[in-house]
C-alpha cells in the first residue's frame, strides 16, 4: 500500500484486522502478534491470506532523528489528539476499534522514537485552543467551590454598612448643666439646633453655621427644658421658676407665656398645637397654644418629678416617665387616669422612644439603679423584651429609615449604643464623651444625631447616614462652619 496516503486516514479493514484486534493496546510493536512480526517502516508486503513477509529493501523515505525535539513533538501530538489514550477511548462494550487508530499510534511511536505509553499519555493544555473540557471539568469544579467560599468571607455583602466611630464635628458648650432630669437640646424641622447653657438659650443654624443668642433668664433663674414644635418655628422654653415661654425663632420675639406650674419644668412635648409639660410638682399640664395661657387639662399620677415626656407618632398616646420609677401611658381621648401603669423599672425613667415602624411599640430606659431598656406593647400592656445595658440610660432615638434604636448612656462608659431591633444586637458603640451623655436630637433628614454631655461638648454623629450606591468618588473638603466654634 501507499504509506503516504495511509498516514492521514483509516485503512479499509482486511483479513489482517482480525489478528491486529486481538492484540492488547500495551503490546510492544516489535514483538510477534498472532504469529507474525509487524514493522511500520521498512519493506512491508501485505498478503491477503494473513501472512506478512519482510523484505530487505530500503525504506521509501528518510525519517530523521529528532534528538532533543522529540518531547516537543510528542506534546504537540498529544494536544492535537485530545490528550487521551486509545485505551481510555474504548468503552466497556467496545472491544474493537478501527485499525487506522493503531496505525496512527504505531506511526507516532516511530516518528518520535517513543514508547506507546509516552505517546498515549495525558497532557493538560494551558491555552484554550486545545483545551479538553472533559479532563479539566473536575479540576475547575473544585476551584469554583474554593473561590465561592473565599468570596463570601473576603467580600462585603449587601447588608454591610459602615458606621463612623468618631464624631463628624464637635462644638464647645460651656455651662451646660449636668442634670439627669433636664432636657436642654433639640433640633427643629427647619434645621435649627437649640441648646440651653445655664441662663442663655442659643440657636445654631446647621446650614450656615450662624449662632443666635435668643434669650436669657434673670435673677439666677436657669433654663431647664427646650422643645421645638413640629412646624419648626415655635420654641417652648421651660425654666426653674416654673415659667414656660413660647418664642418665634424666625423673628426672635416672645409670643406667649404659659402659666400653671409651681415648680421647675424639666420636660416638654408637642402634639400639634397641644403642649405637654412635666414639672417637679409631679404633674403634667396640657396647654392649647391657640387659646389662653392657662392649661386645658392636668394629668396627675406620678409621685415624684416628671422627667420624660413623649407623644406617639399618631398623637393618640402620651408616655410619661418619672423619678418615682414609674412609666405611664395616657390615652389622649380619656385623660382622667393613665391607661397603663408600668412599674418594672427600678430607677428614674427619663429615656422614652416611640417606634416609627410599629404602632404601639414603646421603648423606655432606666437610670443608674436599673440600667435596662424595656420594650412595651402599649395596646396590651405587655413587656416584649428587656435588655441590660450595664450603664445608666439617659436618652434614646429611633431611626426613621431603619428599624434601629440609638441610646445614650452615663455611668460608667458614657457611650452611645446602636441596636438592631427586634434582635437587639448591638451594632456599634460610639465613644468620645468623657461624661454621661444626657441629651440626643435627630436632624431633619434623619441621618445625623447630635449628643450633649456633662463634659460640656456637643458632638455630631453620622450613625443613621444612608450608604451611597454609586462608585466611591474623591471628595474635596469644603470649608467647615463647625470647626472650633463655641456656643457662648
């Protein structure tokens, strides 16, 4: 036959094929196979009766020695043929294969001067041109498992949120009274911050940084409470002399004086035009600011000073906390007596917070002897959960955007704690104050919290800030209005 024409295609089966197919793939090719010896090159005479006669004539062409290039040739051959041996290509039910495959293997052995094991061995291709997916499928699968596990650990997930551990800015607040029962800080819906420092009430514009001296008491009388109305321009100021004055912060003028208390007014809470005020005389007075100066109702249930007041978001309920360790919930439609009398706290109850996310959910915090946060269902009076904070609870705020609660603490760590509700997992502790953090207020955009402490500093925290979804961009610092300012 013509060796040149039989190199690239399978030969037509003949009688000799039966003898060739009986040999095992690993049999050396210069040993007798079924009673005769086969050589690929040299003189070969094929007899259709099955006999093979070897002559002494010269090869029909010269096969040069490959030398050190043999391994390269074998590798290229293995890549082009798929990197699998003939034995692996034969299935369990396929004992026979074409003679052309044996011929191709024999020819490769002679060309590269290599054994059948070397020619039929496996090789893992690097490039994608000769990539055999069958060989690398298990390898790739293992890598995918490893990379997937590492990815969960090394890359942040969608629930991750960065909370700055340091305040965005700090203001000096000299003469801020260190009294647990007073409420001396508030932030209006028009972005005006008010703080009472001794006898003086200051207004600080968060947009422009301007500081305004609003009013000052006389004769050793000090300011004991401040609270903005929801509309943002009317400010109620309570004093140690039992007076309550209403001020228009846009004009800087006093609008009205409210009467009725006989002791200092330490807590204030607005519900539209209705103002609730708690005093050291153990009573809560309700004033309708649209009518005269006298109260329209009196709520008497506490045995000691009322230090905490807050209306529910819908205005239907009023929560009051006192130095008698009692928490009362009043129905605005029936004010004759408290609808709920809750006595679980073991210290004064000043910190109060209604959840904006769940109707009827009230959080309350106790003083030094109690140190706990309690959650109440005011529709049933049930205590849902109790958390021991290990320190005095001075104030609290709910986030408007997330179901989270921020609390400020006194002895002994003087920190702000951010909690996830309802799991009450502590998300972060914000430290910086050197004295108990008495007051908290929330900015109009519900992203920044301001705290005031007995160390006479006011600090701004970006603990409720929304995370930006766009790519991080380089931010150029702008001149700050807040740098070393002193509210004085």
